[in-house]
């Protein structure tokens, strides 16, 4: 599962994956940035296990 939240807004995005492979990790980022319409200048990760 991946969950992204934007710090200064109430925007949230979540995806569920069947594996913890690097491809799933990267796909979650691509999906989030497409939904947001850009890339943030800073990203903070919490509790990563991939």
C-alpha cells in the first residue's frame, strides 16, 4: 500500500499493490505525481520498508 499526503493541503492519494517490489514503489510515485500534476520540491518518507 502507498499513501501520499500533501503537507499544505488536504490532498491524499492511495494505491494498493500485491508486492513490495521496487517497481511498485516507483509506480506509486508516478501515479501520485500524475494526479497532482507535477513534482514536489521536497519529499519526506515515513516507515519505508521497500
